[in-house]
């Protein structure tokens, strides 16, 4: 049984992950950065950003494997990504307000 303090812990002990999980988490982190970053540069084109975004949204053939190798649940990660992507699009349109509830920017 998992101790209650571990369930609600806000810190992650990276020593608990295998080297392979750390590698696949780095792959996911880069894919998230590619899909959600606000700028294009000489290393990441608009097409590559859209491809990274679609990899999360549509769950390409290797998506489930990569996410599971990283130690995550594919459907949970896909749903969270879609939520963040929707917020990003709404914010770009000026529709999203401060999540703390203090100030609206509509």
C-alpha cells in the first residue's frame, strides 16, 4: 500500500524512476515543448509544431508506447494535453481569464 504522504506529495523523487523512464519522460517533455511553445525558430518549424500537437491529440501509433514507457497513462495525458491546448487557444483569442479568479482579460 502507498503511504498517504506519498499520494499527496508535490515533489517527485526522480531516483524512483528507471533510466529508461527518465529518457522517455525527456522525450515527452520535448514533444510538449514543441507542441505548446509560443514561438518558431530555426530548429522548430510551424509544421513540426503542428505535427507534435497532432501526435498528442490523435495519438499516433507510437504515442501509447512512448507514454507508457515514461510511466504515464496515455488517455489521461492526452486529455490533459487537450485541456492545455484549448486554454492556449482561448488565451490567444483573449477569452481566458486569470485562473486564480482575480482578474479577467476578456
